[in-house]
C-alpha cells in the first residue's frame, strides 16, 4: 500500500479527510453519497449488458457495449477515488482516472452525434411493431374466421384469402391470388359494382351475391366489406367478408310457405268459427225467443188462478203462485239480456262521432225513474269526443250507470262520478261509485256471462250487463277493466281508439 502511495501519491499532500477537518458528519456524508453513486453507476453496465445480450436484434450494440459502458465505468471509478482520497492521498491515480473518464466521455459524445442522424431515420419501436404485425394481422385475422374472407386490390384483384374461401370456391390460395374477384360470382358485374362501391363509399353492409364453386354449386352470401389503408394513409385495398346464408334463405323460404299454409288454415278455422258463432247466436236467439211463449202462458195462468180462485186459496198457495210469477218475470228479463248479448255480436257497427258528455246526460235522465225517489249526486267531468256506434255506446253507459245506481242503493249519500281523458292513441273513460264494491281477487270474473259477485236477494240482475259492455267495447277495438274495494265502491274503465 505504501508503494502505491509512493508511486501515485503527491509528496507532502495529506488525505482529503484533513480538508474535511475529519468532521464525522461531513466526512461520512461525502463518503456515503459517493458510495451510493458508485453502487448506482456500477449497476448500469450490468443492466445494459443484460439488455443487449437479450436483444440480439438491437441496432448499434457496439455503442451500448463500448462507449456507454466505458463512460459509466469511468464515472464510477471517479466517484470511487473520491472515497479513496479521503484516507489515501492517491491524487495522481485519481487524476489519471479523471483523464480517462474525460477521454471516454468525449469519445462517447462524438459517437452519439455520429449515430444520431442514422438513428433518426430508423423507425420507432411502435412503427416497427406496426410494420411487423401488419401482414401478420391480416393473415391471422382472416384465418381465424370460419367465413370466407378476401383482400382485394383497388384494381379488383385478389391479394389474399383464408382457408374458408378456398373451401367455398373449391380452389387453393395460390390459384385465387391475382385473379379477378368478380369472376367467382354468378353476377360478375354486380360483384364488381360491389367492391367499387366500397372504394367510393368506404364500406358496404349485407351486399347480396351468389358465389359459384368450382363444382358448379352456388352459395348464397351476404358481403360486408370496407377499405383498409397503408402506412401513408392511402387506400391499399378492400377487405371483404362473406356470410353463407344459403341455409338461412332456404329456411326463410320454408317458413314463408309454412306461414302461407298457416294463414290459409287460420282463415279456414276463422270462417268455421264465425259460422259456428253465428249458428250458436242464432240458436240462442231462437231458443230465447221461443221461451217467451211458455213463460207468458205460465205467468198468465198463474195470474188467472189468483184472480178466479182467490177465495179458495190459502195464503201459502197465493205465496207459491206469486213466487212462480216473480220467477217468470226474472226468466223473461234473462231472456231479454241474452237476446241483447246476442245482438251485440250480430249487428254491424255504424261508426260516427259521438259526444260522450251529452250521451251520459241523456242516459242518466232515462234512468232517473229507477231511482225510486233516491237522491244521487252525479258528477260528470269533461269527456273527450270519440268515434263509435252511438246506439251500442249508449248501451254501455246504460249498463255501467245502471250498475252504479243499483250498487249505491244502501249508501246514505250515494255518489257517482263519470270522467275520461285522452292518453296516447286512445280515450279512457270511467264510471266510479261509492257503493258495495267488490273483492279484487274476483275482478277477472266481472265481465263473464252470468258471473255475479253479489247474491240475487241483495242486488237484482242476470249477470250479463258487464259481459255486454265488454263485447261492445271489444268490437270497437277497446279494453275494459275494473278496480274496487268491498264496501268502498268500484271504478269501471273502458277505452276507445282515438
């Protein structure tokens, strides 16, 4: 060590530690900071060497290995001797290291400036990736598809195809490349117009063509195509994908035939159903009409018995005959309702504009005799005009208002509210009362024939009125429904097209 000091040291010079006055804080700050830089600089050549070794394709490897590593190593040595000279006065050796570091630094600078013009002409990593992957992308993309895919030059020549195209045409890739794209279709002019349209507009969607295979078999396809650009932003060609729709078109044709057959069958069944309904309505009408004669006879003879043999009948006998007469009247009313229900299905509609407010007022006036002296509050809110059969719509209001009058019979302050409004493409009307109401779990039974939610002893009726309402409104293209709560009232709604 003494020989090293004698050779590289400076006579009568003391170590740098004296300059630091051997102050522990100052000395160790200098030593530790330089040691950290030595450690940091010393690791750079290892990292750079590993990177260059792994990247055999790296441009200017000599610059990294020789100049960059030399520059970093001499810088490392410079900081190392700053530590050494704290204790040993090897200033000449430190100076030689500084000279070497300066020479390597200047050489590195010249090497970098010499390389810069060449490096600037090199493509960037991103550009290299794009260039390298461009061909791979097109190839891998079209091979990944089960549909026939082709690339076409602006002149209409095939530049690439996938295996699906080879299978569809019955020709291999080398036979297809360079040939005219339009030659493989039953309508070449249409195919040519298709890719020319892509070049003009940028893309086409679901362009129908028929692809002809080498065997003569024809495949119905829908082409979706768009242009693709080169690295200069210029149109390089057309990328086209064909979807085989042969089976779909065959299925659509079969479905169309089935649909026609179904429509014919539905027409036949509808005709049969209409005939059956007419026969049934005619039968109901005839039966109901024919029942009137015996009912009148029963009622008439019962009345005669009561008159002629009044003194021979006891009170029980009279009661029996009165029960017979009451039930014949109920049966007569039921027949009238059945006939009314039957007529609503048979009669044609005579459509005209109807003022619903006037119609409600008129119907309520007609029903006033049934109030039997009761005071009922009727509130009629604005009602939109509608188009329908006036006589049939009159019957709707008769039945709904009649029900409201009937089922508010046991209320001290009966209230009936009529209103309506337009909503979308239909008008909605309602009749609301504060009467007996009903349980909503039975709401689906309200509009059925002979469906009653209250006993005959409590409220009279045949159970056909709401069924007539539903049939009339349905024939007008509307809907009916109801809401209610037991002992709190009910609201009946119906709609008519605007």
